[in-house]
C-alpha cells in the first residue's frame, strides 16, 4: 500500500477520531495555559510582596515549595500521581490532564511573570499609590497589565511547550492526538505513516502558533514605538 493510499485510509476510516484527538489536544493546551497564567501571576505577586509579616513569608515559602515540586519532577509522574493517587478517577480524564498541565505550567509561568513585573518601572507603582490606590489595586490595574505585556513572548513559548507536552496525556487514557494515532497503529499494524502523520501535525501546529506569536510581538513593538 502506498503512502497516499494509507493516508486516505486513515482519514476515511479514522477521520472523526483524529478530529476528536486534535480538539482535545488544543483544549488541554489552551486551558492549561490559562490556569498556568493565573497561578503563575499569583505566585509571582506573592514573591515580590514586601516580606514584612509572617503571612507573607509563609505564602512565599509555600510558593517556593510549589515551584520546586512541579519543576523538579517529570510531568508524566505528576499526571500519574494526580490521576491514580490524588483524584482517583473522581474527574474525567481530560479534566485531570488540564488541571495537571495547568499546575505544572504555573510553576514555570511564575518566573516569567516575576520577570515581567520586575521589568515594569517601580515609578509606575509609586505613582499609582500616590493617586490613592492601594497596593493590591495598583498591582492589578497598573503593574500586572504591563507585566503581562512584557511576558507575552515567554507565555507564548509556554503554550507551545504545553501543546507538545500534551502527547503524554494518553498515559491516563485521554484521547489526544498521540493516543488516537497509537490506536490507529494498533488497529492497522502499520506504524510508519501514522507516526509520521502525527509528527507532521504537531510540526504544523507549532509553526502556526509560532507565526501568530511573532505577529503579536511585532504588533506590541509597533505599539511601544508610537
């Protein structure tokens, strides 16, 4: 059977499964990135707070422990622990995957957001405080929007990394792209074309979103030059 014939067979017989896997892959990556941004922003904010009371110091230590745990252990191990130990089949597999990827992403995004916050001129915060805004309001309304703008390139790279990392979601039976292709290979006993197709799909996705990220970066640079 030629490559073209095998591809036609895959798309004709397994097209719906491939579409489901494609949608699940994107869903996990997008949702996990959003969760990571929220968690990472909270951790970064805690880390830059003045360490002048016990509660802030405690939160800072907890944030440090969180980052060490999620950056120091393989994501696949985190996924298995979350599914088989913590949640124990209490949630749908795809939700478990989204939560796990989001928690992992938060540990990495926290450093990106902290760098973004530090890149904002301290005078911005002081000016906001002088106008009567509290520290929290000044951070939320003045500093964080600018910090996110500075962090967008790194956040885009984090999304692309998550997009590729979703290929391990099949360890907990999530029907993502990789899992679907594995099922196709198990049915057809022909691994070469399906796995090359899988690599091609991921490559196209990465190139597509990298192009969008570069376009956003160019628009942001134009906005800064005005």
